[in-house]
C-alpha cells in the first residue's frame, strides 16, 4: 500500500517545525509558508536529521516569481529534500533547471500536472502522464478537479501502469481517489495534518485517512 503524505502549509518556521513532529513523510508547500531560503534550509535539514522524508513544493499560485521559487526549491534540495515537485506546465528553462539541480542533489523528481477546473478525457490524461515522464519524472502526479464520479474512475484507471504515478481527484467528488489510489498502486497520496489544515480542495485529514485504510485492509 502507498503512503500518506501530510501536506504542510503553516506560516513561519516555528509552525512548520511543530507540524513535522507527528509525521514521517510530508510535503512542504513553500508557496504558503513564507519561509526564506535560510529558514527553508534549516527546516529541511532538521527533517533529514530526524529521518523525516520531505517533498519540496512551491506552486506558482503563491505569487512568487520563478527566481524566488527556484531559490527556495534549491535550498530545500541542498538541505536534503527527498523529493522535489515541478509543474509540467512550467516554462522549459525553469523545469530543466530544477530537474538538473535535483539530479545533482540525489533528490527524486515529481513532475506534476494540475487542472483546477475539470478532469480531461482518458486519452488526454494518458498523454499528460507520458509528458511528465518525458520531462524527467521519477513520479508523475496528476491532480484534476473531479466534478462527477466518472472523473475519479478515469483518474484511478491511470494506475494500471508499471511506472510510479500519483493520481488525485480534487474536490468533494474526488475524495475516493485519496482513499483508493494508495491501495491500487499509487506510491502515496496527500492528507492534511488535521481538519481545517487542508492545502487543497477535498483533502482528508491524516488520522481519518489512515483509519479508513486500516478498515479496508482488515
């Protein structure tokens, strides 16, 4: 079964470091935390020393320019990030720079795709997966807004693949993907640290999600 990754978007270093105390695998949403490069290095160094695997993510919706985002992700990789997330939709030069730095740092690369409006048809989703891997992904991540049940079915069907793929249906109708995907071959899924701490639409809190997995597996 895949793992549960807690997505952390707390403001400031103290809040982020507190959030890491109860997890062994987390995503740091650097676009939400307000951390500078020094604080980012400090946080990722702390996590590595504590045996916590971190994904460094810095989405463009936070309003930072590409140079600022590059600096934060580079600081995270330098300090021991286990994974870095780079958007397949991002400019080629930016994506190439991040993937090159990741390889030099021994950091695995997640190339992600996001559609916040809808879930495309299967052929488009499959081509997007291929595009992620062509861009150097160790893991392809496909996150789309699920407006109806069949959207979640299409997303989950992408897991019939020998490669590592994370699928997420955003929104209420996509919650089933967060439960089912790690049971069907996805290496991990994302959860919030607790109710009210969601960093994306439709996230389930870690305790609830892990409880659901235990019930299904029992």
